[in-house]
């Protein structure tokens, strides 16, 4: 065999195998494209249906029943798997306290699953808004929903728009005030929350509704503050035991249940009593060893902590 003939034969062989690979790849890529289209159609329908459900809800939810209350998930699908590992039992309702997204590995998966469940069980799945249910992740250097959906900004915008329809707080069994962050000088009563009209965009950063929403979504409790103080987060406030007691008494409530803050056990009580509970529901959050907790609230009992 002459050298040129040998080279030609080799070329042919290589070309043939590449051609086969290419055909295989084209087929695979068409299948992937097709499943991506199905997934996008699917999620668009879920968003539309979830929005219809949220349009019927107000900025303050008044709910009765038995509840699983879930704190910050921050893109951790493990929490979702543990919560929804089998069909929903009995009449248990779920209240998510916001911060479903950002920081973790799968913000989109968390959003998709929770809103699919809401569409499937509209009377049993409730979500209130956290400070991350906004454009916050767009500036964050860590993982975020924004980064996950960077190749599909249309879908990202649809989800942001859905978030703008989320209620800002909930009262469970006429006793428990549930909110992502807390209270501030702009939110002194349940009436102040009811006044906030939805949908609410947080992009403009002005107006009474924006200020009140920031108080609910960003504030933190603090033992070392008497009334209210400026928050190191630069949004919302730090609130002391006294304004919390006044808020609860004025509105005939017994306890505030909130998220927004990390703790190693996924559960903390800032004021060493039962007036305020903080839940965090993302296990090993940001690769820091910690537990994920939720609270079980029965119509007749006090909230019980459950490790997820
Ligand atoms: Mn938060």
C-alpha cells in the first residue's frame, strides 16, 4: 500500500466514524431540544396556573388547619425531596416562609416543584414571599436562579412576575403570625399588611408599600435592641422584644414564626421564650454542616419542631 493510499483510507475511516457519531449526536440533540421544549411548555403552564391561584389570595393570608411550616430552602432540592417524598397525607397544609431560591444548587428545581404542588393542591400549598423572591440574585456572586436561567431570560422574567404576586405574611389558626423577616416601624398592625396591594414589584425602591414590604421581608429580631434599630442588612429593621410583644398583643396573636436567618440546628428562639421562632430548612446550607428544621402546627397544639 502506497503512503497516500494509506492516509486516504485512514481519513475515510475517521470520517466514517465521525459521521456516525455526528448522526448519533444530532439525534440526541434533537431529543434534548424536544424535551427542553416540553419542559418549558410544562413550566409555562404551571406558572400561568399558579398565578391564577395567587391572584385569588391577598397580601395577608388567613388560614386554618394543620400545617408544616418551612423556613428558607435556598435552592436545596434535598429539602423538597424530604417534604414531598410521598403523596401528601391527610389534610396537612404546607406554608413556605420564602427564600426558596439562590445560594443552593437547584433554585429552578425548588420553584418548579413547589408551584407544581400548589397547582395540584391549591388548598394545601401556600407560599409567602422572602427577600430573595425578587431580583436580588441578579447581583449575587453565588449560585442564583438568575444564573441558572441565564440562557432563558424570558422564563426568568415570568418567575419574577409570579413572585410579585406572592402574599407577604400569613396568620395561622388566628394565633400564629408567619412572615419571612419580621416587623418594622412601617408595619404595626395586620391592617398595614392588608393595605399592601399585589402584585408588588420591589424594583422601584420607593413608596409606602415598598417600605412596609421591606420591613416584612428583611427585618430581624434582636435582644440588644429596645425598640427598632437600623439593620446591618441595609433593608428592613432590627426589632426588639417590646415592639414584638406590642404587635402580637394588638393583633391578638401569640407567636411570630419566621425564616431569613441561618442557625446550626435550623431552629432558634431569639428571645428565649415562645414569642418568636426562626426556622431554617436547608440542610448543610452553603456546605456548612447544619440541620434543616420545619415546624408542625396542629390546630389544637403549639408548634413542634421537626428535623427534616
Ligand atoms: Mn431572607
